[in-house]
C-alpha cells in the first residue's frame, strides 16, 4: 500500500529582515522575545514555535493506591519502583535515528532537494543531549516508544546564513492506560530548523536556578506533579535558541531556512498516524507506505514558509481604554489564553489583580484556535497592524485526541491520516475545516503589514482524502468539483489565486496571495449528477403461435394462430 498527499505549488514569499538605523541586519529567526519585567507591563506574543514539552523526552506515571501517595511520578521505565503500578502513563518520545534495519519509531533519513532536483542526503552528526536528564526505557509492547533527543545533521551542499547544520525534532506523545494499553491516541510532530551553535555561559543553570536544558524534578508530595523547567527557545530577550543542550549552557540558534530548497524527512513508525495534520510548509507531499515486517514508513517533502510573529507590549497606564478593558476582563477570570501560557516576570506581580498597575503579564498562546485569532483582531490596530518579524518555518503535527473530538465525524472516524492543512498565517482555526451550510470554512488571522510596511500575503492549502469529502457531502464515487474563495471581514470576496485538483484519491485545494487581517477561506464542493444510463431498446416479445384441430362430423380442419379458435360449427378435438 502506498498513499500520497499532493499540494499544488505556489509562490514563496521573500524573506523579510529588520534593520534599524546604524545597526546590523537582524535575522527574523533571531527576533528575541522582549523581556519586560516592570510591574504594570502587559504584552502579547504570537509566534510559531516548538513547544517546550515536545522538545525533550520524558515518561511520567500516574499512581493511585495505598502504598504510594496519589500523584504523578517521573519514570525511568514503566516498571521502575515509582511507576510499575501506575494507572496510566504520559510520555513524549523524541525519536532517535534508525540504527537497525528493522527498528521502528526512528528517523530513517533526512535530505534536501535543490531547485534543479539535486538530492543531498544529510549526514547525522550528534544528539543535543549527551546525558539526557529525563531518559527512559520504552515499552513498545504497550505502545511507549524508545526515546532519544533532538538530532543535528549536516547538509554541506545546502548552506544557510549560519552554516550547514540542521536540527530535527520528531516526537511521539500520548497517554497509555495500564488496564487497556491498546486504547490510546498517539500524537506525531515533526520540526526542522536551520541552526548554528551558540556558546553558553559555562554553567548548566541560569541566574534563577533553573536548568537551561529540559529537566524534570520529582516532588514527593500529595497530589504533586513533577517540576519540569528549562528547554525554552529564547534566553531572556537576548537571542533565540531552536534547541537547547545539556552542556555548559550551550544551544543551537535558529537561523533562516533556505527558501530555494525543499526538504524531505522519512521516519519509520510502529503504527500509522491517525486523524488530521496541520502545520507550516510549502507544497508538502506526504507518503505513507506499509513495511513488510510491520509498521509504516512516513515521508514528508516540503519547502519552508515565512510566518509572521505578532507582538504588542505596553505599560497598563499608557494603553488605550479598549485594551485596558480587555486585560481587566480576562486576567481575573483566567481566560486570556485558554491554550498557551501566561507568564509573570516579578515576584510581587499579581496577575489576577483588578488593578492593571499591579500586574506583569506576558501572554503566549498557541498559534491555532479562536483565542489567537481574536487576539489579532483586538491588538493589531494598536500595533500599527504590523508584525514584528517573519521567520521561516518547516513543521507539521497531528491534532490531539481532544482537538479531534471537536471535528466532524468524517474527519475523525477510522484509521489513518484524513488530510493536512497548511498556512503561513500567524494564527488559524483549530483542527480540520468546519463544515457548515455545505461549506468547509477555515479562519486565518495576521497583521496586515510586514515589519517593513509591505503588505503581507497569505497562503492556504488543503489536501484531504476524496472519500472524506464524499463522506461530508454524501457524494457518490463520481468526480468532485470544488470552488475555493477567500472572504474578508466585510463579506466580500478578497483577491486571491485559487487552484483545485483531484488526483490518486486526494482532493487538493490552494489559495494564496490574499490580504489580511482576518479573512475566512471557504471551500464548496459539488458533484455533477451521474449520467442516467440510456435504456437499451427492448425487443418486442413475439407471441408463440399454436395449432389446434377442429372437427365437424367426418371433416377435420387445423387452425394455427396465437389464440386459435375453431370455425362456427366446428369443435376442438380433444
């Protein structure tokens, strides 16, 4: 079995850099998150990033029983003293490279493809963690993979501004119930970075006492959870790290991904990913192939895209009343970032305070969902409708079980990947497109302008299995027709280039070159009525003639007809 998802190519946006008078060019990938710690300062940051919890491996066991206090424990395996009687296990396994031909849940290969079609196979260099502080032994028999850490690869013929090193993070995460280990949902995420090494401060902990690498520390208190710290992507507003290490505070800086190359990543998995995928890619092609000895091989080839970072920050007292009202409403109720992080920078800050001057807030929500879309609408007018940076990205992930539970049943039912959606918008709808009134709808939101004042242009790509589309519309196997449009906030069709196609069991749709700030992409599928078969001419049934014998005295007469009758005075013989 071999399945492939195709996306129609579109024009890649040019890289944007920030330049200040008399200053050197700053790469957008090195835009540092502002570290504003003054009391009363409030900020919103929307950027695409590898979530810290997905950047390193860990295994936790949830225990309930008389011998040990109920709580969550760090595990070195599913059978160690802390975790052998766990009710369930939480894990994230960053996949290692494949070292054996039959090994599963590992990275098989990584390569680049030039514009002329030249393929360069990357050479594995090293793992970022030499002594992984959270390392564990997996239990593949119950669905917990053997882990590794983020890996560094060399592509000598594919240079970027920081050299020719690339960081790869492929992770499997999920929850396993000990009573029924087959009943689990496993998430897959894949991230690629162009990187260069950065020499740290010579120590393993920063001035606040937290590890600058990911480290989970067990707390043996009732109902306590392991304290996990470190592994972030930035260093207190000084620079941005794509990947942390466990050596002397060193890290790998995030650098621009070359736009004139495509990249291919191939992994081997014990089971095929399920549900829906979303991410930041240019014209991805996804191939899923069964392995004869078990498992599947998943390959993704795609180019990178530029995704705007949005930032707004100000002292509460200097904010417009509309923004003060926003913070005063959501902070006390804890609804500012239902999915994401709310940070406070100073100990005496009171985030829940009704007085904005007593708070210090840094709001960092996920890039997808209604919350970040709404944040763009609220804050963009007060940030001159500009993004702060436009860094390059290459990543894709499956939706979590919680996210898939909100999707239409046609997207969530049955095994295997149902489709993929990619966009370069700062924020976008959570999950697959919603199906409403016969239309597949998808929201996106970004600031209207790039940092240099040029207009930002959006791209949107949707690929889904044709049988999923037919499930939604209850269509037959006849060919599908589709129309894709981008509708702005006034309900008018925005100027956009759209492409539609169906190939090898997959429906591909693309819209690009449309403006912002919060348009909605709408897809309508139709199907021509299947032609009614022309009835063949029905041959007339020719009635069979029969012969009877009629008698009158000694005279006999034979009569042949369809319905023969004897003449008057004659009687039918016999």
